[in-house]
C-alpha cells in the first residue's frame, strides 16, 4: 500500500505504507519524538512550578521552560507586555501567566512549517526521464505519473522524453531501494 502523505516533521511529501505512518523517515520520527519528550519535560517543570503556587520566575528559568531568549523576554518586560517585578536592578522576575500567554507550550506546533515556495530544477541534467524513474525505483510508468500528479511535481517534455526533477523524485521514493 502506498499512501501519499506530508511528513509531520519536515513537511516533505512521501509515500506511506500504512495509514498510521506520519513521518517520511526514521530520522523524522525520532526527531519528532525527541521534540515531544523535550516539550513534555518542559511542561512538567512548568506544572511543578504552578503546583507550588509560584507566580513569578527568573529569566533563566523562563528561557529554559519556554525556549526563548533572554532578549525576547526583556523586550516583552520593557514594553510591559508581561508582568514582572525587580528585586534589584539585575534580578528580575517575570509572570508565569504572562509567559504562558506569549509562549504557549501545549499548543506549540511541533511540526516544521512546510516549505511554501519551491523552486524546481528543471535542467535535464538534474532530472530523470520517466523511463529512468521506472527502472531505478521499480515503479510502473502509470504509478510514476500518478505520484507526479498527486505531489504536483513539475514535468517537462523535451523531444520524446518527459523529465522530472531528480531531487523531488529521490525525496518521493527515498524509502524504496534504488535498483541501480
Ligand atoms: Zn520528514
């Protein structure tokens, strides 16, 4: 079974073997799982802080939990967008609620934004002919055309040959073993 899907991690198109498959590669699946674990860890730290009734935390803590920069937090504090108080010129505490509003942990998309503008290299030297694709990846011509349509991969005809960009085709079939 081959189901066209968009990888939940890198945003690339790929062919999945099962309906449940969400990632184009083991690498993407494990990166996504690492991100999820990191997020859970940060969420736990935050839950613990809130459970203890702590309403203000240091910038260092905020940077760790909300994965932002000291400068971003300072800017929000200076523009009074986040509640805070100072106990000395150098020691600043920021509001947990304020931070949560600006850097929501649970709603944060773990998925990388798919590339919106794609430039295709249609130079024949960087393309496969359809025939080459069928041989290289062991896929029938009609399937190749079907996938090209499904994934909106551009094709270009020169003489008797139809060309498709190597990069896109390799990406699409990278789970399959090349026959050459
Ligand atoms: Zn991926």
